[in-house]
C-alpha cells in the first residue's frame, strides 16, 4: 500500500505540550490511510522547527486554496 495515501490529523481531545527546558514541542497526531486509523504518534519538533512550521501554515491558510496547495508541495 502506498504511503502517499496517508495523512495526519491532530488527535481529538489531545493537547500539544512543550518542554520549557529544551523548547521541544509535541503535537499528538493520528495517522490515517485514507480514512482508516493506522497509528497515533506525537509529532516532535524543536522550538525553532515548530515556529517555522506555525509560520508557514499561517501563511498558507491566508492564501487561496490552490496557491497554498502548491506551496505545501514545495515546503515538504
């Protein structure tokens, strides 16, 4: 089965957490193959990576959908 069909969503009723000492950010996500749950794992980012991801997502959400889609492909 192709991994390209997989997608991630934030876990319901789970909150992100951070470690003030290291700046590490953990976001609980659920991994799906189409709409079938495959795993629940934390997305772990450094503070710098998390800030860059948040900034990029905020920028993409402010754009029309088609333009944002092409930007995501270039970012990943």
